[in-house]
């Protein structure tokens, strides 16, 4: 729920400043959080360039923020140790943007019961609620799934929950810190009058007959068809996975008939880029001949090519497989364009074709590597506790090789949780020898993808760790992130391949198993981890301080103004501190410090008395005037010898 | 062989409120800076 008052709003592009004390990993994760805001909301962030009010992010003791724009110039937001999780950062910035916790909204008692006797002594104030003159829920229903909601065990004094949801099935839903919920986004959008998001371009699950404005291309020999199943497979789409009868469409290019070389073009609607880099993500199903091809092209429009010019980007090299496969493609387009999916029938006979579903295009960077774990629910249930499974080794674009380790059934210290760790591992000798060791400032991100069709509605769970080249192994002089051949252990893959694995860094509380079973973390039985390594060495240096700074409101004039009787001091037009006085149904305070009280009764008495006084005064004035005039004219007539006439006829 | 193989960066703390509690913070609603001088 949001604080009422436009004075608490920020401009939709919020200036920020990163303090030098911030951890490098935290800086990287904050930038990732900003990207989520840009993808899903109209809120953008920019480095502070002298604006009067800005958010100063620093490493305090813990994670905290103020609520709303306090107009104090430098407004502090702390991302301390243990706070460098994307959801925590998004949570704190939602506070800064003017939102309180969900369970403090005025109507919360309709939805949750606060168990006052189970709250730690002295912490009861954490369960305050605000009435609807102070807070607004922006006409959005109570949101158990809000990332601003406490969890059921917050501030408890024992083992029993402090918050009991009136609908029991929501008891484990509250307290999620994965991503913005749909309602979080709706409220933010209403509060800031958003009309569009910053980096989102298009999404399509082909559920509607208009296929999101996509068109069949010209000059081809075949068409893509919108179907709910295809001969040769798939039997169902990816968006719904057969969950809803009568829905579940995808686009299919059949290669059963036709000639070798026949092609079909499916072109997206016109798109207008802002950032000049994009990520295209889609699922495809290849049930045709191994020689059938799926190519991604773009049609770019410019003055020289008003009808667009086709440019080939990539051939998707997936072999026929009986499953929907995820594919990412980085684009770098700066003019008006369309994305073109081109299917081509290859040599040989086919019993199927190529299918497409859940296309998303955004102006973001693509994840680098995909680790798909089949039958994930079964793996969670059947892997012994304290047992880790490892992803394949992935080589990043910087040359470093890394992998992820996952505890699918928790550890003895954190049962019921997925644990996730990242490791540097040895690659081939020649490459590793040419790399810088210890590995400097590489941020590894492990994301469990929420496979919802629309990228804006995904609540993927992600954690990042960063290689600090100066960090030492505990009780050792060796560097943690040194060459795994030096600080790691030799391990052997199931296929007998031997390599070295360095120390792991991560968390035993990555995501609860219960949450992993919700949403679309598992789809078609499979979980998908997206893994990326990014060089964030540029975040080591200080953020430049602007040379010219807009004058700030003298730190806060309100500190010198004392408003009485529950009045609130606010900055009027950023210049004058004024008191906003408390009002009730039939009373109000007034005066420069709200020192006077008035009410409807007082006003009535005042009005009656005033009326009587005015009437009396006017009566006196009228009588005096009449008397004076009479006297004056009588004298005048006497002087001129006039005759005073009286009525002569009745 | 005696090398530590994994570091848990969270120390088992699941939520930001646990992080704040462990840091000894007693902020308004767990993570909100509240300035009484401002009246809210």
C-alpha cells in the first residue's frame, strides 16, 4: 500500500548514487534490480547528475529505506551485508518509491489475523496498520503474493506463525522475495501513472487469433499455421502445457509435404528499439527432418530501405527432439524492425515440422547458458539430503569456465530448501593459462526461470556471487578465486572426464522446495536454470560526483517546524515548510502550527452571531440615514420657501 | 583435500528481516527508516 501525497513521489527516472562502501556484488545486483524495474514498470534509474533529490545507496548495517521521496536531498537506502539479493533490493526501492508493507494496509484484518501473543516482546509495532486517510491500496485487492508482504514467521517469539492467512492455502505464499507480483506491478503503475515500460518490446503466446499482430511473410512458398497440436508433434503448446481445454496454441510449419527448399516466413509486428540491443527468447519444437531449418532474420527499415531489408541473424541448430527447447538470441538493432522466423524444408522425408511458442523480445541482455534439469520434482524428492548435483561446465565469453552446484533436497542445516552454489572450474589448459588469476570481479548469476509465457509476469528466482580477486580462503594465504588447478580439487564427471573445481560460493537457502513447486518453475516436468558470467570490474571505481548540484532544500526545513495536534510538516513547492493539520469528520485544526481547533458547531455559532451582528449594524445604519435625510431635506425646503406637500387625494 | 569447498553467503538467513534482526536493528516495521521529526 502506498503513502498518500504527491509530495512523496519521485520523478519516473530516479537519480541514484552508489557509495564507495557498497560491495561490488551488491552494486551488480542493484543494477540487475533496476533492469527488472525497466522491463516491468515505467520506473527508470540514472546515475545522479546533480538533481536536488536522489537516492544514495550505501552499505549500512542491514537492509533499509525510507518510504517515499522525503525531499531531503540525499536520501539514504542501505544495502548491507546479506542484502545483496535482487528481491531484497527491489523491496527496498519499492519502499523508497512510496510503498509500505502489504500487511499494514487498512483492510488487512479482512485477510490475515495477526497473532499478537506470538510476537516477540517489543516488536508489536511492526504490525501497525495505516488507515485509508494515510495509505492507499490503489484499488488493488489484498496481495498475499506481494514482495512487500511479511512472511508468516516474521518477528515470532517461538515456533508458531505471527500471521495467519484467512485462506489457509496462502499461508506459505506470503513473504515471497523472488520478484514483483502482478499486483506489485499494477500498484506501482497506478501510483506513477505508467503507460509503458522502458525496455519491453513484445511477447506472444499465440493464444489469440490475431497472433499478436504477426504476419505471414511475402515471397515464400508456405505458411505458418496457428494450431493446438501438430502431426508428428508437439501434442500441446508450451504456454499452457495442456492445462486448459480449448486453449493452448502455437505456430507450426509443417515439412511433411512440399518441396525441398520451400520456406515460410512469420514476421513480427513493427518494433521500435530504444537501446540498440535486444534479447529474443522463444521455445521451439523440432519434429521434422534433421535437414529442416529454422532461421532468425530481421527486416530493418531505414531511409534507403523504406520497405525493409532482410538480414540473417542465426540458424537455430537444434536437432529434432521430442521436447520444447529454449533458445536465446542477442540482437543489436537500432532502427525500426521486424523479427522474422523463417522455416525451410530440407532434404529427405519428414513426419513433422517446426513449432514456435512463447516468444519474448526485450531490450535486455540474454542469459548465456541454459541448464535444464528433467523430472525436477522427482529429483527434489528422491535426491538424499546434503547431496549436490552439478551442471555441465560452461565457458564464459571471458574464457573462464564455471559451473553450478545444486542441493535439490536441501542440506542438514537448511532442510526443505534448494541450495545453489557457483564454482570456477578448469577449462582447457591453454585457455586457463592465459587468463588473469585470481579471477577479477566476475559476477555469476544463477536464475531458476519462472517459465510463464510473458516475460513481464515472470517471478524467476536469482542469486549472484562475484569473484573478489583479493579474497583469501579461510585460514589460508591462498586466494579463493585463484586458478582451480591451484586451489581446487580434482573431480571426475560421470563420463570419466577429469577436471578441477575451485571453492563454491552461494547459498543453502536459494529457494524453498515448496516455492519451487509453484508458478511455472517446473513445466513439462523440467526446471530451467539460466546461468551468466558478467565482468563487473567497472563497478570497482567510484561513481563520479556531479560537478554542478542543484541547490537542495536546506537539509529539511521541517526539522525546525513543530506542528501541533498531530499536524504533519511538508515542504510546499520544495521551498517552504508548512503544516498540514489533522482533520476529522466535523472538526479541524488550523493555524500556522495547527495550534487552533475548530468544528462544525463552532462554525454554526459563528455564522449565526455574525448574521445577527451584521443585521443589527445595517438596521442602525439605515435608521440613522433615514433620520438624517429627513432632517436635511426639511431644512432645505424651509430655506427656499417651499411647501411641504401632503397627500391631497386619497 | 582439507580445503573448504563451499561458502554460504547467507549463513542460512532466508529473509531481509532476519538479516536486519541479526544486525541488531530495530527499525520501524523491520526495514523502514522513520523520522519522528517529520511527523511520519
